[in-house]
C-alpha cells in the first residue's frame, strides 16, 4: 500500500529524550503531562485514524519530529510535527520502553542481586504492592525525587515493597549512597535487564499490585508550576495515592 503522510503541529515541554532528563509534554489544552499520558493521547489518535480506514488491519504509525524552541533548567521546550504514516513504514523504528507493553501484565523481573547480596525476583515481591524506581547516580531528576520517595516509604513502611534498580555497579552505587539518602532496597549491575525492556530514559517508576501485575507507570515525581511560573518538583501525593489504592 502506498504511504500517506499527515502532519500535526504540537508544542511540548520535556527534557531531552536521553538519560537523566525527565520528559513532560504540554498538550494543546495547556496541560503538562508525563510520557505515559502522552503515549495514551498518541495511541488514541492512532485508533481514531484506524476507525476511518476501510480495514483495521492497516498499520498506522505516528513519528515525532522534534525541534528545540527554548531551554529551561532541567527541561527543554520543543515543537514537533506528528508525521502519520498509513501502511507499511519505510524505516523500521528502534524499539524503546513502552508502558503499553507492560500495563496489566506481570512485570518480567528476573532473578537479580541486591546491594546486600541477596537474590530477588518477581515472586519475592508478591503479597504486597510494589514501587520500583529505575535510576542512576548522575541523573539529576532521579536525585531530586529521592527525598520525596523516601518520605512515601516512611509513611507506608512495610505495607509496600520499595525497590530501586540501577545499571551502575555496586561500588559506584555504595559511594553515591554515602552522599545521598535513598532508603529503597537497591539492585545494582542490572544493565542486561534494563536493556531487555528497552529502557533508555530515567527516572521511571513502576507500580505493581500484590500479584506483581503492573498497574501504573510514571516517569519521575510530577513537576508543578509555582506562582512565579517556574517548574519545581511536586510533593508526590499522586504516588502515595496510587500505592494506597493498591493496598
């Protein structure tokens, strides 16, 4: 089938699509959302297009073409064009971590080793809700949200599993934790697992129910706009509420 392309222009507020920078999106309605919500908007557009096609088996692909408009603190403001391809794409896109691949499914956590040299897998998390945080030591948004995550753990205590996973080695992680308090149970040297789920941006927070099923995926603690119209990290109430609903 011949490729057809449509273009839609949207402005987004995000950090770069790279390690250590949190991504946020400014929708047409002026609402700042994270990438999970953005993917839902994007997928809804794909479904809308499919509904007007003669066959639902036709492939619909939305490609994001980004252009930097302005840089703010730890974020960038982009404008971009949605290029919508109907039919077979001419270039195969590289697979990246997508929440839609994991929601409502058991999280594929393999047998990994914790910082205190214990073995842990998904079966060890069952029986309690779980918050899994993916981070690394030079990720500024990761570091900024740690005090808030620690506070959430302090409130919920042992009723929830709190697990942090990094691709960095044990020695570097221990040195970091001497300077920064992060009270989650730590797993290091997890590069192979992180690669297996195609995760390339951090932080990512994954919420599991008592059966190890993924119920929510977020990036970092949501930022808010203060009275001076500057971005600052929120208080994490959304995370706390989501975990309490899983108890």
